[in-house]
C-alpha cells in the first residue's frame, strides 16, 4: 500500500491505524512476556507453549492480551493461582508504545521504532529481574539498528531523491551512534571504577548504549546516558521517600507468582540496574525529543 493510500485510509477512518497498532502491540507485548522469562534461562521462546505454574497449558482464549487477565481477575483458570500484574502491564505498555510510534512517526520509521521499543521493553524487565541484558538486546539490537538504517534512511532523517546516497549516510550515522555511544559509556565506566575502586557499570550497559546509538545516533546515545542518570536520580529520590514513609525496603512491590515461575523482585539497595533508566531515556528521545535535542546540539556546535 502506497503512502498516499495510507493517508486516504487514515483520513477516512482516523481510528483505524491506531487501533491496529494497539492490537498488534498488545500481541507483541504478550510475546515479550515469554521472551522476558525464557531468554535469561536460555529456554526456547517457541516451545513449549505458554503454561501455568502448575504445568497445565494455557488455552488460547485465556491468553488474549490484557483482556484474559481482566476476565480471569488475575488468576489461572486451571488452578486459581495468581498471575503477575506484570503480564497485562507489559502488554499495555507495548501497545501504547506502538500507538505512539504510529502517531508520531512516518510509517516506515514507525515500523523500525516498534522493533526498537519492543527490545527496550524486554531488556528493561530482564535487567530488573536478573541484573543482566542479554547480547541479543545489545549486540543483536546494534546490528539490527545499522541494517534498518541502511534499509530505511528516514530513520535518521535522510530522505532525498537518491536512495543509495541516503542509505549510505544513514548507515554511517547509525554506525557512528553505535561507536560513540558505547565509547562514551565505556569511558564513564572506567573513570567511575577508578574513582570508586569498584565496578560502577557493567559491559552490558556499554553495549546497550551502543545499540541505542545505532537507532538514535550519537545525540540519542548521549541523551540516553545523561537522561538515564536523571531518571535514576528521580527513582532513588522516590525510593528513599517510600522507604522512610512506609518502612518497606522497596517502592516496587514484588510480583506475584507467574504462570512459568517467579521472577526476582527489584530490591532497594546499592546495586540498581541502569538498563531500565537508559531504556526510558532512549524511548523518550526516539518518540518525543529527537528534534529538540538535535537543535540543541546544533546550537552548541555553532558556539565552537
């Protein structure tokens, strides 16, 4: 379908494509729940199918994104055990991100954004549970970013009449973002380690920022690093306040037992994963702040 045809359908039925984006995003979010649980355990994400903690397979009508959890009131039909609220939350979050991609970006770039943001969601919850970001969401995402940049030059704002030229420029922008992003965080990690006499940041975060740079360019990678630090500061302030007021150790309630096990709860302590904070900042840049940040860097460059 051509861009003109898409515009005609959108004009006649403005609700159609956002609704499709929401439905597709919710289904992808359901799949991400499987990825989040199984990838760190090096289990197949294809087989076996979704099943309850008691071992019973989950039937298709009990596995409809968001709706099934609401209909079952968060409990398994087979044995009555509680399903974590994380399941519908991940599905709803992914659905809303897909809608935001469609509403904010051109169709081809929105497709790239759906892949990027889906990986950010999966990496976020895996890092929260296990304090790791698997290579598929760092090295793999970085390679995907470079390849998609070559295929969709508009991902980095290149859209002249010469596709091959735009493709090359976009690929170089992506590669630059990957190298500058990972290099920036590596130097920050090395300097922090020298100052603190202990590891301050894992190599997973270094590779993760490189992957963000592949999709967002070096400006987006820099924004993710410093924006992520700001998000982390806010999180610590909320956590400290929660701890003082409630007397509880964490502002994040431990998730209930899931159909396939029980993920590790995020505890309030000295070692907090930085990946989720990077992911939040990267998503904000990709969807909302790219133009503003690029203009700011351009103004700064003029001064020098």
